[in-house]
DNA sequence: GTGAAAGCGCTAACAC
DNA sequence: GTGTTAGCGCTTTCAC
């Protein structure tokens, strides 16, 4: 019925061997590559392989010790632009290095995370890359440490991307980018434009990424001898909706400010829309800046001033270092730099009325 | 040196058995679940398992017939918002159904695609989902047909998402969304606002998705007794940059039009920016519409009128139907509906001067 | 150059 | 209940 093979079940190496009139080992050898096999046998085997459309079972090969290595990537939600960028970097580098790439979404649930890591350990993944910040609680450290240890004891390795590092000695690699430094530079820039009251639309208070950015915000103020008004720093999450909601509330409350820096470009996007909805013009009425430099940032109107995070590079680096190290080496900590991208959403304040 | 296990290499079921003082099968049984094992033995085994932090090798289980099934998702670039949405749907549904999810980026290279499919076949993936349109050439059909056949003959199944269907009888499932219908409805809406010269920023001329949308554009005109000016339909690709470049060129050439519909929200985003850069206001000076309804569409300014495509649902549906069918059933063709989402980027034309 | 046999880590059929 | 044996699909000694 089917066109090229009458047998419905997948054929094994023995089937091929039978058809070629040789032994299984011979088939294995010609398929394997560089083992000496006579030319005529080789062609006969190859013909059989072609005729049966045979591919060796990768799992069986793996178990026999010659499998395609696998790498796992677990994140919260691939839909976030920065996650997608990292995923892309991971995937590209993984395939470049001849690895398969398994992906799991946790939907932000820590239990799923643990389950996934367990599955990846069962899959004998060469490394598992855990992405996305969170709270740095002792529960987090314990849980993650446990994952790191079991991965390491299974000859694998855990990589933390943009996540709080564990205590010293844990068999993990952590790769972060400079949240505080980036936010510092960005806010310093905004302040230098003459703004004095700049609103900060932050993330969850216990989220380390959010904290780092908030610290940068604070530090930049203090470096100028300013003490930021606590009323100006708000908390939400990293979504577009959070930015939209927060901005609307602020506008209703009639808080006074001339600039807003958002913890995330997504948050900035939501805030921008809220600003527009309120009839305010950016940057004429209020300046706005984001963080992440997602591709869309430049198509916002006005184009968003933000801080660039090399997400794709981060992903690539994650797999490179994960694959390049011995499982049990204790923690390595990489910090990638970020830099401000000035576009059109932040303006200098015109007059100093105060 | 490590904390919980002194042995560096992963332990096998036999190691656990030895430590618990039982046979390997017994360990297998307690881990397996519902096979009768005496309580004391069970606890002893479980303790050994815990102490050694043992997890059974999934590949070995698979080969023995009780593995976690795997599903593969191959796309061009996970970075595209609509791809990311689909990927998310696929991933969620796959894990809901207890499958692991392998992902591969082809970077648009057909050879990579074939290679990936081959690898997935070797992995004995339960199904492979191929995403993203392309040219409907005989080369495409042959190549894809070949992939479908070999997958089917290996007990797996090919799913085409938003791709040209193969000839009849191929063992594939194709899931599409209504490009022509969506574009038709959208353009009809734009036309109904009084626009007569609407620019179409299309994709590659041989890309079936682009063609479908272009057909809708044309059909909507004809339904109103209009014959669209050929000068008004432009070709590029589905990227933001394409939209930006095309729009700029059009503006330089001084083409006359009052509305533009882009083949993609990304294209629309680029076009919008170009429009802004030229000092034009949307929708006051020119109306603009997109296609896809990516999350960002509503944060563009003005919020983009577009057509909604249920990408995430598409992904979920893809895995559900892929997993729910027998490998060799010939083609099934699902067409998902789309609908126009009216936001603020299209205005009615004020006066009829002509 | 090629085949037979052992073994990878697991489960399942078959004893006892 | 539990151990022994065979077998999953492959690779790799080890003979010849």
C-alpha cells in the first residue's frame, strides 16, 4: 500500500543485514563509517539500506555508547521575546556542536522545573540550561543545588542563565548579564537629561533580575546626590500588561514625574500604550526607557531608548561553556556586559522651573 | 568530594539492586509502579534509589519498549513571534500528553530540514511538525513527500503547519489557517472605509502564505468591482526590515495611496516606523493594517488593526491530531479560521474628492 | 574482510 | 514475592 516499504514496522539492522546477505555487524560497520569493508559488500549493504529506508535507532546507539548527545533548555515561556532570543542562541549553538535540543516550558512552576530536570537527567542530557530569574530564597537555593548535584553526579551539568547563583562550590555554571550596571547607565543617562523625578516600573520585589535593575536605578540617583522618592518605585511583573496597568494607576493617582524607566521593554510597551491612551506624548510630555532591547523596541513610537542585552549570545555562550566543562567543576560565574541604546523616547527637560 | 555520591559515573539498575540486596528485576518492579512487591523490599529498594540518586536511563527504557515518547518541532526561527506562539502551543500540548519536545531551527535551509527530519526519524519521534510556509514547487513536494513517506514507514507521522499541502494520498496531516479569507475580510474592511488605493506589502512571490494573502487582497477588490493597480502590490519578505525598506522606497517614489496593508504584523511594524520617519501620521495621513495579530500589535501606535491567527491553538491542534492518528492514514486537511481585529490604525477617508 | 558473541541498561516472560 | 533468562537494537571485541 505504501510506496516504498511494504512492512509497516520499522526495520532493524538485522533486517538490513538479511536483505544484504551479510551479518548485522557488517551493516553496522559500513554505516559506522571508517571500518574496512570490501567495496562490493559496502555497496550491497548501502543498497539494502536505501531500499528499506533504514535509519539506525538513535536510542539504541546511545545506549551502546555512540549516541547523539542531547542538551536541554528549560524556560518559563518561549513566547517572551528575550527568552525566544536566548532559545535561538541555544538551539543554534547546540546543533552547531552536534547536539539535539530538548525544550520544556515550566509556565513558571517550580515543581515542573524539578520534574523536567529529572526527566532530562533520565535522558542523560549532556547539560541542562535553566533560564529566567526568580526569587533568591533558601528554598530556591536548596532546590537548585539539589538539581545541580544530581545532574553532576549523573555526569551532566546545570547552567543557570540570568538566575541567582548558588552558594560557592555548587557544580553549576551561571551566566548573567549586568542588570545593575545596565540600569545604572540607563538611569544616569535619563538623569543627565535633566529629569529629577523618574518613575521606576519594576518587577516582582523578590525577583533577582528586577532587584538588580532597581539597584541600578537607585545607585544612579545616589551617584548624583539624589535620594529617589520611594513613591516613584513601583512593582509588578515583567509583562506588557503589568506596565500598562501600573502606568494607568500612576496616571490616575496624579503622581508627578517627567520620565519613566521600565524594568523591561515589554513593561515599557504597555506603559507607552497607557501614556498614549491618556493623551500624553512621549517624549514631549514624558520620557520613557526600557530594558532588554528586544527587536520590537525600535518599532515602538517613539523608538525606545533601552539597554541592550546580548540574549542570543548569552544562549550560545551557555551551551558552549556547559559543554566545555567537566561535570563536577564547581561554579563558574560569567557576567555579560550590557549597554544603553539611545533612541528617541527620552528627551532633555526644557526648562528648570524648580 | 561531591556531597551525595562518591562514584562519579552514573549508576545502573544493577548497582541499585546490589546495594539493596535484591535483583535488578525487583528494582525495576518497584520503580515500575504497580507490580506486587513486599513492603520491606520496596522500602529497601527505595532507600537505595534515594541514596544513589538513581534515575533509570530513559533511552534504555525506550529501547525496551516503555519510553517517554518524543515529538519534534522544526521551524525556521523561533524568534519570530508567530513561530514562538506556535512553539508554545506545541510544547504545552506535547508535555500535557506526556511527550518530550525536540526543537530544531532550520534557518530557512531546506537541507537542514531534511537532515533534521532524518534525525527525528532516528530518534523514533512519534511525530514531526514542520512549520512555516515556502514555495510550492515540485521540488518541495517531492522532498516533503519523501519525508512523509519515510516517517510513515517508521511508524511516525509528518504534520505540515501553514505549509502547502502535498498531493493526495500522502501520509501527512496539514493544518493551515485561512490566509486568503483573512486577507479578504481585512481588505474588504479597509475598502469599506472608503480607501481606493491601498498598497499591499507582500512577501516572497512564491511563498504560499504570501500568495494566499495576496489573493485575498485581490479578491476583496474585485468583489467591489475594483481592479487593483498592479503598481500597488509590492513584494519582499515577512520581516520588519522588509516592511521598512519597501515603505521607504514607496514614499520616495511618490506613489499615491491612502492605506497600506502589510502581509504580516512585522512588515506592518517596519512600515509604520518608515511612515513615522517620513513625518506621516497613521491613521490620519495613511491607514495601516497587518496580519497575524502578534502580541505586540496592540502596543504599536496607533494600535494595529490586523487579522488574528490562532497560532497557539494551531500548535496544540497540530500535536493533538498528529498523535491521535495512525501513521499511515493519508492526508487530512484542517483549515483554521481567522478574523479581523479592528484597532486604531485604519481610519475612514474623510472626503471623496475624486 | 567478516561473523559470532558479549554487552550497553533496561523490562518482561517464566520459573520457583 | 523474587530471581533467572531472554530480548529490545545497536556496537564492539574477538575469532577466523
